[in-house]
C-alpha cells in the first residue's frame, strides 16, 4: 500500500509567535509539511507563485494586503488553489468576505490543534470546512439588510469620531444626506445610536479601525 504524498502548506500570519506555533503544530502531523512562511498578504501571493503549495493557511486581518485580498489574488493565479482561512474574528461579514474571496474553509484561532488538523486535511482534499459556530455566524448575516458602499463610508467616518457636518465635508455630500444615511444605518444594524452602530459594525467585521 503506497503512502499518500505529503500535503505541502504555506503558512501566512503577521504575528511571529502565532506563525511559529502553527508551523510547529503542522510539522508534527504525519503527512503535512510546511514549505513556506509569509508575514503578510503580499508576500503570501509571491510565495504561492514560487512554491505552488497544496494548501495556504491564511490569516484574515493583516496590515497592507488582507487575507481575503491575498486569497482573491491567489485564486486568480490558480483557480484550483486551496485556502483555509484562520482568524481570531468571527464576525459574519469577515467570514462572508473570506468565502467570497475563494477560501474553502474558515477556522477560528480559538480552535485547538484537534480542530485545525482535520480542517487542513479536508480543504487539502478539496472539501469545504465550515465549523458549526462559523456556519451559525454566516447564517445570521442573512437576517440583516446589507449596507450600501456609501453607508459603509459614513460608518468609517463615524468610527473616527467625526460629527455629521465633518462627515458630510469629508465625503462631499450634504449634511442632510449624511443624516439620512445615519438613519438608514441605525435601522439596518438594529441599534439605537451612533456608538452602538460603530460597535456593531466592528464586531461584525463591516468596518475596521485604522492602525
């Protein structure tokens, strides 16, 4: 009986300690081998081109090129590329963005090695891997009305602490239009005020705080 070939893996994470831990965990598992490490999305795309791994274990939120942006670029390079997203964030918009970009699986960083290793094997074999808690979050997204691109622009300015007039000036719209957008945002997010709107948007992954 022949031994199946090793699954060659590219590990992508901007946190050194996390990346080293993942590499150590994966390399102790028979049949798995880390062939490259990247500390960001841009480097991940370059290493994917050079190494052509069987699977990319991709962090979601990284400075510069994000995990979902890197995933999209990798899938453009190779439509059959297999990407497993690993993230500390469980917001429904984060998960949706990752899967829409082409990731075939999504695992939370709170998962144990016993959860991660089967996910790697599954995605490497061409199967999808969506744990129950991730599927629940994703399903909850369907119950919300989606925000428009302009409403997200307004939310981003709101998160920076700008007043209505400042938001209007920044986006080149009237103060009346800004208030209209805010009313719509509160309704769609099902919140009562501006602070709750920003909190909900951050938790769901609709917006992110700039470093």
